[in-house]
């Protein structure tokens, strides 16, 4: 795995989860061509997208980025390290909000968060 490129790690992990590029893109809030470009080595995902990929594909962040370390996310290993990850299906409306938020420039993100704080 160490000589494997990041795009190959993404593709193989996506296929292991039996996800199409379109479904993975929807879950991440990106376009299907973006996932294709990552897998084909044309571009690399941002750090935020790499984190999201690790979660969606149930792999460790270090592995998806570098190819080193353990590939498969194993709750018992995470628990032994004192790390916890909450697993739940995110509703479509929350995924949509997340996708919109990710596309906003930093100043707009701050403005949106301030607006939302008024409602909570």
C-alpha cells in the first residue's frame, strides 16, 4: 500500500464500501468530477475533504493521506487511544447545509455562523 497513490487509495476504499463516485460526492458535498479527478490523480482533495473521506470510507486519516499506518478504522483501536467517533447517518438537509458551508469563503462562513447563533 505504501507505494499506492492517494487516488488509488480513495478509489479502492470507495469500491470496498460499494459507493459510486456520485454517491461519495453527494455525501461529501462535492461534484462527481471532483471525485473522479482525485481518483485519477488530476487533483488532490483539500485537508477538509480528506478528513471527510476518511470518515465516509471508514479509514484512518493518516492512511488516506500517506498510505502509512492502519487502513481500516477499528473502534477498539480508537477507544484504546482514548479517541471516539460518533457514527450516525446525517439527514439530507444537514448534508446540504454542510455542502453549502464548505463552499463559502471564510468571511461568509463567519457571517452564517453568527446568523445561526441568533436562532439557537
